[in-house]
C-alpha cells in the first residue's frame, strides 16, 4: 500500500503543482504585456487562461498533501524532522498561493479587463511567485534526500 500511496503522491505533485508553478511564473510577464497594450484581447485571454490554470490546479493540488500524509503514515515517518519541515514549507507555499498570488492575479485581471490598470506591480507578483516556486523546490529536495531517514524507500 505504501508504494501505491507514494505513486499517487508523486503523480499528484507532478500533475497539480507543475502547472501551477509554470502558469504562475508566466502570469507576470503576460501582465506586463497586457499593460503595454491596453485593450489587447489576446493578452487578456492569456491572463484569464493562466489565472484559471492556477486556480483549478491549486484546488487539485490538495491531493498532494493528502497522499503525502497517507504515504508518511504507512512508512511510519510522521514525526521525522525532514517531513515536518516539508509540511511547514508546503503549508507556507499553499498559503502564499491562496492568500497572496491568486488574489493578486484576480485583481490584476479585473483591472486589465476594465482597462483601469492600477493592478499593482507585476514585479511584486513575480517575486511572490518566485518564493512560491522556491518553497516547492525545497520540498522536492527534502522529499528526495530525506535527511536522517532510515526507511530505505
């Protein structure tokens, strides 16, 4: 059962988190492009699509920690320092996405659609997205290296 949970956990991470990191990273550049050509329908469509990808795959991404907890429980490593650190970093990344990145994208998109363009800084959004991606990269490294692990998996 452990291997089954591990496969689901890794698949969920690749399928859900991958698209969010890519789409969120592309959003600030698309926003800059939309700023440079107000009223550009194609730029607005790109922004809407990238935001939708982030929103939908963020919801799907809930499967990652669910299967992660199932895997960790079956391995008996729920108290391991590397796992606790990963859980905290994952919670931080999820909070950053839900509380800062997605609302900033929504605000920027709403401003772009009304051609008001007082949507905040694309640079700030790029910075937040970079931190989000760095958190996920750190979690990935911890999941692979698992410092101090003796499970042999």
